C-alpha cells in the first residue's frame, strides 16, 4: 500500500496514530457523519406529533432498533434486540429499515405485532427516539450525535472468536465508533456472549 499512497486522509481520529507509526503521511479531516447530522438537525425541527401521524404510530415514547445494514447482521442481532425490548409495553418499538433490505426479510423476524418498521427515515427516527439498541457501525455515531441513549449490540455466530480477537489480536478496547473516538466507554457495548435479552 505504501508505494501506491502519497497521503492518507482519515475520517477517524484514532487512525492517525496507526498510520503515523507506520510512516504514512496522514491527515485527520473530520468525520462527514458529524456534518450530515448537524445539517439535518438544523434543517429539521419536526414535532413528535407530525412524525407519528405520518408513520401511523401511536403517541408512546419510541425505542429505536438499528439492527445493521447487512442481512447477516440483522439475522444475528434483531431477534435478540426484539427479545430484550419485548416487555416494554409503555414504549413503541420502531425498527429502522436498512437501504437495500426488503421489508419481507425483516418480516421473518418481526413476529411481535406491536413492532413497526420504517424505511428511509433513520435520522427522523433518531430525532424522536428516547433510547436505542444499535448494531456497531456508523449508526452508533449517528445515534450519539442525536443524543439518544444507546446500548451497542453486536452478535455473530463467530462471537467468541470476535471477542478474543478484539482483546488479544486487534488490541482495541471497543467496537463502537463512539467509544473508539472518545477513547473511553461513553456507551455500553454488549458483544457476542455479553448480548442477551437481559
């Protein structure tokens, strides 16, 4: 890679140390997610009543489930997320549908009648959410920028291997962008075997 790269431009602050130690000229340029969320919040100050009316929702507080952007992530995480929130009758549970994933795929897991799914409105959903369960990725940063309390959840069939790799090989203490960028635990992370319905 070194022979093909003159300069690197990083969107994650912790990458600069990694590349600097390997003698790459690297520049941290900021994360575009921060700009996207800031612009959205500036341009959209939607009341809760409009959001629920447009989406056919009730007036209970919202818990958002962001179960990932790939089918395998959804398969591995959404059922456990749904089980974790199943007893919260004072809230409405809304799943943020990922682009490119059909409603029919989600329906394989949405067996509970009071759970709704909306597509193409993740920022609007986060703007109205009281809390969220979020699969690790950019969505954790988006959720934090909307100041929504969250628990980061990530399970996979190879979960134990991931936990070992994270701690011993990759030498990273966290999996969420929020905690990686902060350099400390800002949001709770439940990885692999730690992710249960409790």
